[in-house]
């Protein structure tokens, strides 16, 4: 197994462990909604500490349900990953093209026929 394959396998195992361990160890069992986002936790802390707090702004769009909100967040993440993948693929392709052009440019071009 090559060094890169070992590193990739190790990274994959770390990601899986980060996703599975909190569920397997029961972290957050004492909470009503154990794996809510930071926004919901901040809102709960603010309402607990200052019940008369009025927000300065209101959202432009309030999704009708948590599922729609989750789907929109997933769509946003997928679009961002797609843009990043396109960018890095484009850079790699340009670099490979420059390397091929540099390697091919060192040799003399074939003589043109008909002269």
C-alpha cells in the first residue's frame, strides 16, 4: 500500500470516527435536542439569560420546516463543494497542460512536408 493510500485511509477512518463516536458514546443524551446547531444553542442561551431581548434583524426567508431548512443547507454545501472541486480541477488541468507543453516544447517540431 502506497504512502498516499495509507494517509487517505487514515483520514477516512478519522472522519468516520468523528461522525460515529458521538452517537455511539451517547454524547448529548441529557439534552432535549442533542445535536442542534450553534444558532439554536445561542438562541436558547440568550432567551435563558435575557428573556426580554429583542433581535435587531429578522430573517429574509423563514423555511416552513426544519426539513426544508436542512435541504437548503445541504444544497448550499453541495454547490460550494462543486465550485471548489471545479476550481481545483481546473488548476490541476492547467498545470498538467503546462507540464506537457513544456516537455513537448523541448523537442524539435517535425519538418513540414511540401517545402
